[in-house]
C-alpha cells in the first residue's frame, strides 16, 4: 500500500513539473505577427468611388448652358464646325418648333433643305477665331440683334444683317420659285411669312 502511494505521488509531481515547463515556454515564446489585411478595390470607401465615378452637379449645370460653346478654359469646348452645326440646329428648331429638338429623318426633304441653307450662311458668317468673353471662349457671328422690336425710346434697336441673311435663306428654301424676287408690300403674304421667320430667330449677343 505504501508503495502504491509513492508511485502516485511521484506521477503527480512529474505532471506538475511538465505543466510548469510548458507555461514557461509559452510565456517566453515571441508572439506570432498577424499578417496585414490584403488591399482590394472593395477596401476603398464608397464615398471615394462615388466622387470619382459620378459627375458633379456643377458639371451637369455647365452642360445645360444656353450656349454650349462657352467655356472657362483656354480652348473653346467646340470646334468651329461643331459650333456651326449647333447654331444651325437651334435656329431650325426655332422656326420649326414642331420638331421639338428631334433628329431629322432621311425623307424629310423640306427640313433638310432648310438646315443646309441655314448652315451655309452661318458657315460663311461665323468668325474664323473664337472670341474671348470675360475669360470665356466661344464662336461668334459678326453681329447679333439688340432690343429687336423694342418700343422703349431709351433702348436703341440693332437689327443684325447676319440674321437677316439667315431669314432669307430659310424663306427662299421654302419658296425656291421666288429666288431673285425682292419682297415688298405687293406680296404682303410672303412679307408676313418672312417677318415671322425673322422674329423666330432673334438671337442677342451671347456675351452681354
């Protein structure tokens, strides 16, 4: 019996010694470094993605300017030909509001003829170089209307000869049989039509 107790006591002491050594080894061992998290596109804050990929409100406002050729950079946003096409589209829609800004179809001969007639005059009249307007650059015609139809004695009207030529181009495109005929009171119906066209295409100086 005494021998059995001796064996048990010896085994317990050995187990305590082993646990103590294990604890000391764990305490003295250096900590295992934790690997840094791998970077990925998903780690980029959503706010940063939105800022980089979504156009700002100011950019949208700039696109809606009445005259898209305006820009605050050192170069105009349009080429001269693009500006000519833009103004041609604008005036065609002014005299044909039923178009509502849509694209012309290949079979719409009358509209196409008017568009070509308007563009020819604008291409001939538009200045060869962009104009600086308080730091903005845009393509300009040599003259614009000012106070057109005004009855205010303090506002002197200016009738643009350029836009008179455009009105002529539209009118004679609609009435090719009258080319070379000067309008007068004798053909009042045609005169009223010309006046209606001219009123529809009034455009004042963009830099004003």
